[in-house]
């Protein structure tokens, strides 16, 4: 089981479908996620994930009906089937805390997978592929000479963030990489000031 708090942990996710989905969620949340995203991995037991959460997944907390009872209804807010994985979202308390769980379709508890298959919905398809973003991207130099000059003054963390922003801009705006790098570099001075 993995707990993802921010982009610096993306390389720990080995499931490509979950990796792409977590990148999308972090992008939608502008990289800030108050609670960790929990990634189930093959071999993780249902009891281990429930222990981490502090409540059962296959029993509705409001009526104590458990899956596979025909009257069972999951108490999560969202349960989506993304093709290669499931995504489950719980909103806790007064809506102040959210717990997001990503579940691979193989190698985890059969009852959990069965419940997910029975109750999940397919979200609207994404119009584009989500790019793979890894910390290894910071090994490549920007193509624009002026951007490259500023790039050399950045810390490793800012280089990583620069490449992630450039990849997202390139993907979302469907513009050439060098233009995306210029736009991504525009955000760097504010980050440099924040790190001082």
C-alpha cells in the first residue's frame, strides 16, 4: 500500500493506469491534496486497507449491511471504473477530509473487486491521454536557450516542478514543447521566492 501526498512520490506508483489517474487528480487539485491518496498494490489485503482507513469498506456504516447482501449500498461518495483500475472516494466528517483510494483490478481482495465491479460507474472518457510524468524528466535540457539559462539556476525540486508543469501545459493546451517550457518557466520566479 502506498500513500501519495504530492508529485514527488509519483515514481513509487508502478501501476500505469493508477499513475496516470493520480497525475490527473493532482493536476485537478493543483498539486495540493490535504489527505494522502491511498494506492492499493497487488498482495494488499482488505483488512490492511480497512485498518489504514479506520472503517470497513464492504459494510455500510449507516445500516450495517455488508456486501454481498442484495440490500448493500456502498457508502463512498464516488466509485468509478477507469478500465485498468477503480477509484473510490470517501468524504468524512463535515466534508473537511477526503480519502481517495485507487484499486488495481488484479492481485487484491476478490470480494472488494467484486463489489467494485458491481457498483462502479464508468466516468466520461478523457479526450486525451494523460502524460507520464516522472522525476527522471529533469535530466533533459529545455530547448529554448533563454529558458535553459534560467533552468540551470534552479534547484532539483524546481527543475522537477518545471518539467511537470511543461508536460501538463503541453498536454492540456496541445502546444509545442518549447512554448510549453516558456510558459512553465513563467511560474518559476514565484516558486523561487517562496523557497527563499
